[in-house]
C-alpha cells in the first residue's frame, strides 16, 4: 500500500486527478490525502503508519518536501516511512537535480516501483531540510516573491524579483565556524548551505554536492564593489575556502552568528535567527531516487 499526500493547492488540478486515476487502474492500495493547512502532512503520515503503509508519496513543491521531512525527523530512524516525490511545485529544484521524473504519471509510476536509497537531511536549529538553505539576499528574494508572480513566470520569477531588490540590499555581518575553519565579521550578501545542488528556480549553487556523503557544501558571497567584479568572477569559477569574496567549504556542520537575525529559506520555508547551527544527519531518510542520480555519491 502507498499513500499520496497532495498539497491542497494542487489537488484540484485536472491533470493531477487524471494521473492518480490512471495509477489506481494499474496499482492496488493507493490512498490519497489532501492537505488544507500546515500540520496535515504530519497527521497523514501518522495515519499511514498506523495503517501499515510504509511508503509515502508527497505531491507538491520543495516546501511540501520540507514539511514531510520535518515530520519524519521527529520519528526514530527505524520508524520513518519510505519517501517518494511527485513534483508539483513552481521550480521543483530538488527533483530536477536528482533526476526524479517531472512528468506526473512517470513520477507516480517511479514513486511506486522505484527502489529507495538512504540520504542525508540537515538540521538547522530545531528545523530540518533536505535540499538547500539560502541566507541573506537569496532568502529575502524567495520570501518576498509574490505567489502570483511565481505561477506566471515559473522559476524566472525569482530572478526578476532579485534584480528589482538587489539595489537596496544591506549585507548581514556574520561570524561562521566549522570544525576546521572560522571566519569573523563577513559582510554576507548571499549564503547557501547545500545538501542538494540547486534552488531558486534552477540556480545550481553546489554542482558537486551529494545527498548521501555526510557533508554540507557551503557557499558565501561577501560584499564587493564594482572594482572587485573581475576577482569575484574569477573566484566564482574557482571557489575555495581561501577566496576573498567567494568562500566554498565542505563540512559536516556549521555555526553562524550574525549581528541581526538573518533571514533563511529552508527549502521554501522562511526562518530567521541570529544564531543557527546547521548539522548533517547522515542517511536519515530512505528516498525513492534513481540509482544513477548525479546527486548520489
């Protein structure tokens, strides 16, 4: 048996209803639940487990994935169900990077029949995420992009909103610590703490990240002036821990202290805090994912 948990905003789409009807003709024991408000995903997950269902398909975007991951993280590892994804979001960054099918019927068929592989998730203070946390300017753009613009322009809405807001953005002064490095008083424009590879509507932030290596790929961009642009472009092409403006680190955990509460976006969900500890939880969830996914080590 399998339970499909659908984001309520997507459940009424004729295409979604049609592919679920098709799947029910092919597979027995398909249960469907539709969310109305936050907390429904966790409630449906417990209902599935009580009914002996071991595989849950989450139908929605990266925010829906984030909600099920947070619900699963509350359970002991051995009690967590298998997770599969039906991509129905604006950009579907996580599914795209993992090469999970984006066409709904193909995604559902794969979600039902595909094998699972243990993958990492990330703990951020008391919250969790699977893909990417963006900090500073990137998080502000995602949080303030109107829903109507997302639907009209798709992933390009984030780029447009970013251009409009870039002119008046004030960097966040932060101190960052990892097991091997410490950086004081960085004026951060953009930060990304990556388990997966891309976010923000197709922006590949961590091309070498793997979701089962026990490491975060961390990228930060510090404040720069027009005269610094040639060096910034060079550092983007050759990121390293020693960069002046672009820093790239692989680490199992990272702690950030900022002068003011820094806005963070956890797989589509806004969050802010002055002090945040990011920590990999290795192989925490069994995910239905192609065995040849580039996101797997």
